[in-house]
C-alpha cells in the first residue's frame, strides 16, 4: 500500500492506531503479528560469568547487534556481550545470540517479564533504534522499559540506526537525491517518528550512539559507532582478470527506493547493451553465497539517494570490489575526522554515474582501488573501532573515573565495570 495515494483522513487514522498500542484496535493489530510460542518455551538472554555483561537489543539490523557484541568480547576478556532480536517473517534472518518469534516478542507477557529480569542481570544494555527491548511490556513504552532497567542498576544507552532518527525534512533540504522524494515513500510519518525519537534521546540524558556518520547531522550529541564486518569472510578468491573483458558491475537493491535503483538501472542497461559493462542485479541471494558473488564482481553500486554508506559497502570493499555511490561531503568529513582516512568510495550521482563507469572501464588495473578499500575496512570497520566507541564513551570511559550510578539518588560509589 502506497500511503501517498490515501486521503489525509485515512493516513490520520492509521497513525492514531499505530500510536495507541494499548487500544482495542492496537491490541488486535498486535495479535495479527502471530500467536506466541508455548509459554516458557522461548529462552531469555544469558551471559557468561564475567564482570561486565552487555546486552544489545532488539533489532540486529544487518547483523550489527551480533557484530558489535562480538567486537566487545574480542576487545576485552572481562566482557560477556550478547544480542537479542525479534524475528520478522520474510526478513533477512541475520545471526543473533537470541532470536525471538515476533508473536512471542509482542504477545507473550511471560517472556517479556522474564527477558526484563534477564536483562537486569546485565551491567549494560544498548537499546537499538528506539525499539522496546521487551515487546509490549509497559504499554510498549521504550522510556518506561529503559526506566525499569535504570531502576535495577543497569547502565543503559541508545543507538540510532537510520530512519528512526533521520529527519526527512532535513534530509530533503540537504540532498537533492533524497529517497524521501521518491513517490513510493510516505515521509510525513517518518518525520513524526524521527522527531519523537530525537526528543526522547535528547531528554534521556543517556549515552547516545549512531551507526552511520550521516546521522550525526540529526544527533550531533551522539558518538559514531561504526558498522562492523568480518574482512576474512569476504576475502574469497577473485576471478582472474581476462584481457579485454568487460567491467563486471553489480547492484544489490535491498530497498530499491532507498538505494535509488530506478534512477540508475536504465543507465546500466544502456552501458551493458553497448558492451561497456557486464551488469547484473543481486536479488534474493542467501547471505552465505554473497562472498562468492562479490568476488566475481569488479564494481558494486551502492547508495544513490541516502548520501551515506553502510554494511553492504563495507562488505564489498572487503571483498576487493570498487564501490561507487553518492556519499555526502558531511559523511566523508566525519570519516576523516574520526579515522584520519579518506573514504575510498568513488563518488557518483545518477547524473555522473555513466561518466564514472566509462572512465573506470578504461582503467586496466583496479588493484589500487581494491587495496584501498580493503585497508579502509580493516582500519575502521572490522569491529575494533565500534568496540572503542562503546567502551570509551559508555562502558569503560578512558578517564578512569567511574560513571555515575544510573539509579536515581545514588552516589558515585561503584567502579566502572571492567576498569
């Protein structure tokens, strides 16, 4: 359903229902998500017996919750880190320490209460994308669930993942190619939710993180926690370069409207027909097969409407591909400031893509591009930078001074975990 085609009154009704999860209609909508598994059959998060215990929940977008948890454990042996995510039918099913059926997450009060008590055994909880880690507990209020954690002595922080804190109005003003301009995207609702989430984060007084550098425009108070990939997983042997062969170009449109697929495919099909490139779309390919698919490509076309880069671009660079897309100067500057490195993504917009591909097709040796991308991922996106961001700005601040006890009215008597 394209909400842009609905009358204003219909959109208003839909929004009111979404904003009232405890209403009769809201409860009915939740039940349509599925029946819970038998009571007690879905486990809760458990930790190893270590001084610092970190839970990251509840969305695991692009497998990042699991990747950050692994990075924290690799950075400090005193940390036991776990992630939890609810399972969305038809989603990408990324690996997670605990995957909860969506019906249980939303409709099983027993699991919700048990997971809260399990989370209370953590020392730290990172709440992703302002989604409630305990389903519909406390009326699905994220603020109430976080308050329950703080009352139990758990240090809590928030992490913005993308559209949850990306203001469409600001994005459209700064980016002529903004995906919010796509006729299939209903941006007024996204504006309301992002504004509401930003207000929640700013009023919380808790540590704030974002997963991509462009989000620092909307949350300048936050710390960038870079996305993490495993370079070794993507280092499959590459196909030999045969003399005179065409440039192999691929595009993986996970969300076509966001990536700008419709804007670039006509260009790619024309270049393919001319024999300049060999173009293919990557769709419906299981994650396990992606390293081999990327190893067979020269160029990965990534984002053209977002003005940023994320996991797919990092995986492609780790695989030795030249990545091309539109990344704003703000995001590139944030990369340089955080790492001292230049982002090795070839800048291209829908207007300049054809010229950039034609120029790259004339380059006989792509190895310098490949080396730069691989080096960049190992320096900034192999998990170490993410772990440093979370440790230095939340879990174990470098100052050595114990953070304030999160419980109201408590003095600073506890030592920072793992310090």
